[in-house]
């Protein structure tokens, strides 16, 4: 069993695969854009730790103060993603335990992550997180939850603007950043569908920390509005886009 883990650094970033999407023979647009995004984030204390195999087994987290999410809290880590494509080998537990140990070693107050009452496909498994002591500390009216494991009794909260869930623009609107390498291909898919079907659509890139903290919805790297109302943090495929457009 492979047990060697690797942390991405500014020194090895160009040469290591990113686990989310594995490409060997030619560059992948989403991966290269993610590398660019990570190059600055790593300097801020962002952690990307992966199993040293060509498979999606990794954890990604960052200090909440510099995490691109509309969540407020002091001295927390924010867990963007924990993905384990190889089940039953204890890799997910090893990655979570590393994050917990890292947080305690650095004197953090705890760790938090985005969840929901009903598990979303593009969010880390909250049932797994709860086994480590994560609990719901804040929630929104439409079912999203903030989970946290507190070491000192303090609790992070969603920013008030993240609970707004409304905007003046009534057309399909998508906020996104380059934290996820799947984002560019989903944008292209939606553009093509909307062009073919004469559907107005706006894409708004979240390209600064300030923009991320001020978003009018919960956000992990993606947020969808339609008819002025927030819909989902899930990356869309054609089927899910059609369901939203029928509303």
C-alpha cells in the first residue's frame, strides 16, 4: 500500500500533478489555471497534501482569513476539499488527521468546512467529518451548513452577505474562481449550451480575496443564481442546468 504523501510547495508546484485531474501527455487548461491560483495561495499558508499516486487522493485547506469564502472567524483553517478516490485504505483518515495535527501545532482555534443538510456532490463528505467531531455551527435558510471542529469553544459564522441569496440581475449568473480545475470546462459547457439555446448568461470571476468575502451566497469555488435567486454551489452539467432553467 502506498503511504507516501506529498505537500505542494512553490518549489515543486510546476512538477507535481494536482490529483483532481491527472494529465500526462498534454497540458490541461483547468490544471494550469489552478497552478497559477495556487502559486500565490501557497505563500499565504494554503495547504495541498496528496497521496503520491496518480489518483484523486488529497486534502486542501487554508487559513480562514485568506480562504476565498464568505465565512468569518478568527484563527481557523477552512477545509476546501477532502477527496479520496481509493476507498478502504485509510487514506482519507490519514489526510484529515494530518490537517487536525497541523491546526493544533500552529495553535489554530479549529477547522471549518461548508456542508449542507443534504450532501452535495461537490462538497466534502460531512458525515465523514462529523466522525472527527465536526458539528453544525451556522446554517442558511436554504439548507447550507457551516461545520466546525473547535478546539477552544469559539465558532466561525457565515458572513451576513453570504445569507443574502438574492441579486438584481435576473438572468443566469455564475460566480466562480480558479480553485477547482474542473471550473473552466464547466464554463465552456454552459456557454455552448446557452449560445445554442439563446439563453442570456453572465459569468463573474471571483479573482480577489475581497470579492470572495463579499459574495451574496455561500461559496466554495462556484455559485449559481437564476431569476435573481441563489440555486447551488454544485458545478453544473447540462442536466442540472436544464432543471434550473425550468424554474
